[in-house]
């Protein structure tokens, strides 16, 4: 409860430092107190040295639908690198064409999040990679079946041996997840906002700069800050006023399902806003398709403010400056199956 009160106070105290149009230099100085530009190189991840072999293996696993029970769904199915790193659906469609409970977050820049999933139940990308593979409504597979599939293909075994040298049995479910983590850590998308933070006064246009000033002045950056412009903390959705039940379904209590702490009811990880302009629909429910509408909902529910049309349009203009350059990824040629490769099954188990 103390954290909630502190957050409300921070929002209410958001100042009016930008009543007049600030210069790019002044705006940058204020922005750098809240945001960080993306690094120019792949970030390190804990307990998982990133190597070229591991990245290449992780890319193959990310695109390989045989990691699912049906042989239909891959990581890229819900986190499509060609459509913003997500699937542009309200909630993802998975095994047996079942509909998942939440909107799929983008995989781009996910390495910078404090934790993964809307409720933060996975500490890192390796832990996250294990979740969808085993989820009955997503890929519906098992660790043993994944390993059996991998070991049935000699090229995968060779690849794991090169990626995890010195291990007696490197083809494991843990290493499967670590390889995917290594690949996903490379999926960073430098944007005009980064160029601005790094000193380029011409990287953002006038409306984007005005929108940035409003974003900070209104208090949006209380929750959406840091390198990912969000993704660094947990906050109640409906901090000031709860949105309607369609946007905030009563049966999804967010982080409460992880911690079983009453104060975490309807608490979610703040959405990282990089590439938000190309990753509709919005919120964990995926019920809002228009970014300007989403800005308005956040103004009322989180800030207790009615954001007018002009302000919302300027904030949206700023958010477009977070749309980054997607790294070029060539679809991999995957190892060939053998007679020992487990056969796919589309059976839905209750």
C-alpha cells in the first residue's frame, strides 16, 4: 500500500516545467534524468554468455514450429519479427486454435525489462522462453518432448555442443531457453528518440518534441521511464480511476496471481512503450486498438486527468519517435527431421 501511495503522490506532483516550448537542449537535459538511450551493442545477460553460435542456435529455435506439440506454432507465431515483435491480435491464438488470456507483448527490447510477462512471473528471457512452450493454450509441449525432438536431429545436437562447450550433455531444456534468450537479447531497435537523447537536435520533429514535454509534464514518465520507456516497475491499473471491465477484466488480477498479496490485485508491469505505435492492440486485455484512445484511458485511470485531443495527438507524435529500426533477420534453414523425431499432435488436453 505504501508503494501505491508513493506512486499517486509522484503523479500528482508532476510539475509544469514545460509550460513554454523548451529548447531541444533543455528538453534533452530533463529527458536524460528519466530515460536512457539504447546501447549500441547487445547487452549482457546474467549467467548466460552470449556467443555467435548461441545466437544462431537461438534464432533457429525461435523460428522452429517443431518446438510445439502440433508442429504449427513457433515463438515467432506470437512474437512476429515482421509485425512489431508481437502478433497484432487482442490475445494470441495457440494450440488447437485456443485463445490465450492476455495480449502478447513485443519481443523487441524485452531484454531491458525488469521481468517478463505482464505479471512479471519470469525473471528473465530464459525463464520466459520456457513458459509458452509448456502452456496448454500456446505451444502445449513438454520439456522432455522438446529435448527428444532436438536430440533426434544430429545437426541440432552438434549446434548445442558448439554453443555450450564443455558440457557433458548440452542438449537440455535449460540450454534451449538460454539459446533463445541469447538471440532475443540481440533484438534491439534504435529509434529517433535515442538519436535525440544522444545529442541530435534534428532527430525528432517539433510535434514529437512537444509530445515528449507533455509526456514528462503530465506524469506519464512516473511509470514509463528508463531505457525501455516502461517495463521497469509494477503499478495498479486504475491507480486513480479504474477503466471499464472490458479494458480491465475482473477475472485477471495481474501480479496477485504471482505473489498472492492483496496489494498486488490488478497490478501489472508497466508496458514498455518502444515500438508502441506499431504494436496495437493495447493493454493486457488487448481491447483498445487506437493509440490516441489508449493515451486518453491512461490519462484518466493513472493520472486522474482528461487529456484533450490536441495533447493526446502530441503525445502520440512523441510515441512514434520510439518506433525503431528492426534488425535484419534472415529466416534460418532448420535441421532436418529423422525417423526418430517425435510426430506432431494437435490433440487438446483438458
